[in-house]
């Protein structure tokens, strides 16, 4: 074809360039085939009955992780679950777990989620925990990293939660329960036991505990597209409880818990901005205190991931999380996150001033589109922390 004026002829590829282009195309095709083959193997793995045995199947299975507290090490134990009892109106689950650090926990739950034409529900939860070494650094935002200690925590508790489902998204109900608590010397870890550094003033309740009766109520609006792995919508919850240790009158207090979560999707829900704000406010009854082992904390795998677990303890907390999540593969989600939070002793200090900050990145491994395991690395002014946890961050 003749060339028009000003048109540059397209050079004909040499034989070497043609061979190189063919080699590149073949490598890309092989890589694409390998990726599809790998993802198919993961899908087959999800449907494998042995994986389902660990991943929470109906009937008997193995429960991995999920213990209360931070510091247990790897944990697992037998579990049993049924959601089809009494014509699918009654669910039952129970589990028992032990960890490498000799922590122990047992749970049982009975629930009736479809009462009154699914307009009401009720839950009964029983739990026993024996945690060998929880961290404590002292009170308030000025506690020192060098003052880290550990204490043992043992609790048997019963919780009862009736709820009325006003709409499919809106629910409200009551909470009631009993807690028998014992605190003692740590059984695990290399840090000093808390009673070696702190006293009854700097760690209220360290030497004398009490049984607590709790009653209160909650309201919740939840329009998330999925409770296990939300990519849109949000959850907004407020709960108020009043705790009393009866005639002892040492550790009575009121507590208000606030939670706001919102998820913003784009690129067909393959990218998500996840936002969370939480606050816990406590108020001791007249001439009483909030025991240190029930005070809210920040620091650890949930809030301020760049700080050690339980790094800051106080009567009140406020914390924020922001994550940018994207699906790197069908089995893997990656995230960049930023956290902020603080503890404070007086509710008049409920603001965003003086907050600690941390930031980092994470990997979330999924099965059946639900995160089952995550690795988060957080950075702060005190260094960095790596967290290996089951489930999603929020």
C-alpha cells in the first residue's frame, strides 16, 4: 500500500523479535493457566470434608483459635454445632479449647432466633475461661511500656439476651448475666506478675474480687450485606449495662458501649473502604471503683495494632479504625490500615485530642468468601507488632 505524505512506515519485526514475542505470549498463557489451576485447587480444598471439619461444619468438628484474650498461643479443641433442632427454631453449639500456653476455655450457646414469626429471638450463653497471663501496664494514657506485667484471669459467666426485631435491620433487647471472677498470679509469660509492681490503688481489684450481676439493654441497626465479610452497608449499636457486686458494694459501675461501622465498596465490591469507631464509657457507683480487669483497653490486634496488647487501660476508651481492602485473589484479601485511640479517666475528656496512632498492612486468607485467618503488621512510636488472628478485623 503506498504511503501518504508524512506517514512513517511500520518496521517489520525481525525473526528474533518474533521469537521473543511468541515466547512472552507463551509464558503469559502458562502463568494464567497456573493461576487458574491454583485457584481451582483452593476451591476443591474448600469443599474437602476434612477442611470443613475444621471450618465449622454442622455436627462435630474442630475449632481452631478464637480464645478470649491475647497471648494464648495456638489453640484448638473439639466442637459441636446444630442449627436444625426443633424444626430449625433452636440452635445449639458447644466447644472446649486448650492452648500451647495452658490457657483453657469452654463455651455453650442455646439460641432461638425465629420466635414470634421471626420477630423475636433469645440467646443463652455460658462460658468458662482460664487465661494464664493477660498484660497490664498501669492506669491511664501515661503508663509506661517498661512496666509491663501479667496476671491470671479466671471467669465463669452466664449471659441472657432476649431481643425484639422491629424490622429486618433494626433490633432492640435486654441483657442480663452473672460473672464469677478470680484474679491471681500469671501462669505463663516471662513478665513479672502484676502484684509485684502494682497495688490496690494502681490496680483496683487486684487482691480482692467479687461476683457481678449485670443487667441492661441494647439497640442495633445493621444493614451490612454480610455479617461474616461485609463489603457494603454498616452496623450501628449502643448498649447500656449496670453491674453490681451485691452487698459487697466495692465494684459496682455503669457501662455504655458504642459501635459504628460503615463499608464503602467500589470496583464491583472488589475494593472496600472499611471504617469503624468504638467507645466504652464507665462510671463507678458511689464510693466504688471499676476493677482493673474489667476496664476497657486499647492496643493489640483490634485497636492500635502497632502497640502491644492491653497497652493502655482506663475507665473510658475511644478508638477508630480505617482500612482499604482489596481482593488480590479469590482466597486472599490485602489491606492497608490506620488506627487511632486513647484511654481517659474522666468522661469530660471524650474527644479526639491526645490520641495514639498506628498504621500498617495485613493479609486475610479466605474460604468460601469469609476470612478465616489474618496476619496484620502494625507500626507505632513504640515499634511494630505482628498479629496472627482468626477471622476478620471487623
